[in-house]
């Protein structure tokens, strides 16, 4: 009997010595799990909007200044890592390339955009944990979504099937994304989860208010 891809819904044969077919093998490399799909800009937008609304609601809260400072510290550390590499100090090639990606973001994207996208990804993971098939899948999506803010990482091509221009992003090895995600989680993870908790409380409050109104209407003579 011919072997099948280890993804339950797939009937294709595995590629080489892998337990996955070619398609799922590429998906695992690109997204961190053979069944993980990429998080799109439009999918993340509602969560970015919530972060922006929270920022407008609390403009003087020191959280925003502290998070911007964390981003600055992160890129300062990345710059130092690249200086060490230039002087011949040995180190991980993935970490060096991750530092290059962070410096590209620093030079091309406002700090507030990086902070908001990172926080939005944590909010999505908190509200819809099933959206991410594994911790590694989340890490790669976090890094890819933040990295996608820099126009230099994007290119466009004509999709004849859909009859429109489509944007694609130049890939980097998964190890680079893992290193980026580690830094982003260290800088923004705690704040992201806390803001997600606040969003949940707000949603629960709205639901309770609606239920109270519904009950009152039922009792109206």
C-alpha cells in the first residue's frame, strides 16, 4: 500500500523521506505547521483597530511610551549584534539575519506600527487560539506579519487567474523568523496578553448589557 501524507485530510504521497507531501512540507516550512495558513492584513485589522482604540482612550498612559522604548532597546541590541558580526565575533547566522530584519523595520516603519501589529497578534491568539496550530506556527506568523510592515520586504506580481496585482513577501529561512519572534515576544508579549484580557472584559460587559436589556424588554407589559 502506498504511503499517504500524515495530514489526515490529504491523500497525496509523502515527499522523499518526509511524512508530509510536498505541499504540506512547504507549508510547514513557511508557516510553522503543515495545516497553518498565513494571517492576512485584513484578518488582523479588527485587532489593530482595537489596539488603536485603546490607545486613543488612554493617550496619557505610560504603557505606550514604555512599549516604544522596548522597541528602541530591541533595535539597539540588533545594531550591536550586527556591529559584533562586522568585527568578526562569532554567532548564529539566524540571529544576525534577524537583527538585519529588525534594523530594516526600524528604518522603514514607525515604532507605533510595529508595536500595534505585535499587540494585535497577541490579541488574536488570545481571542482565537485555534487559529494557530502550534506555538511555532504563532511565532512564524507573528514575525511574518511584523516583517510585512516594511515595503522593502514586499514585491508585486500580476495574477492572471485573478486578473489583478498581488503582493507577495520575500521569504527568509524559518530560523530567522523564530529569532525575530523570540525578541518580539520578549518585548511585547506581556502587554499584548494584558490588552487582550481588557478586550475580553469589554466584550463581556457589552454582552451582559445586551442580556440585561433583553430581560427587561421581556418583562415589559
